[in-house]
């Protein structure tokens, strides 16, 4: 896990928020009405959101999933807080309503047609959520990993599929 944490973030400043504080985590959990996974909080303490390094920007799939044949792209992970002009995990309630997504979830990445997020539907708001890809166009979802730490450990480079 340490190797992923140390090399996870890309070089761009896009989507990077100020340093994550305990208060910001508490406020986000209160607003979103869920407990964020400790592994996500740990990752966001290294850098609070932003683009993902090329080494970790894909989740491999063995069958077509949400319109993706070999992998689900992971371009960024949204941070915790408010941003001028950017999207953060705090925008999840609006995005869920806008795109007709199920709840309770916390979105981490996506473009409107597909989203990757923490899925609290089975575990409840205080549980350890699965990481799921949501296909807004097909109104479907597929679990990618049982939890966020497993998700991080399973990421790989998209260029290995091309």
C-alpha cells in the first residue's frame, strides 16, 4: 500500500485542493452522511485530490464493463472540500440527482456517462463501501473491488492495455 500512496498522484495541479484536515473529513462525512474509508482518507492526506499517475490509471476488467472492454479508466480522484470551478466529493448529491445514480454513494471520478465511486448500498453509511463503476447511460453498475484499499492495490497502467 505504501508504494501506491507514494507514487499515486500525477504531476498536474488539476483538481488538487488544499491539505486535508480532520475538520474537512468530519464536515464531508456529515454532509454526505457516510463514513469515508480510512484508506481513502490516508491517500487524500498525501494529496487532496487530483490526477492519477499513469502507473495507476486503470482498473482491469475481464469482460466489457460500463462500455469499457479491457479496463475502466481512473483519471482522477476527487478531493474533500470546496473548489472554485472544480468538482469534489461534496458535489456527489448534486451529481447523483443530475445523472440519476443510485444512493448512497460517494463519487470519486467520472465524466457524466460513467462514474467510479464508493458504493454504500450494501454496507450502509458506516460500513466499508465497495468501489463500483456506474454507467449512467445504461443505468447499470458493476462492483470493481470489495473496498477502496483493494481497489488501490488492483490499479495498473492503462498503457499496458493499448
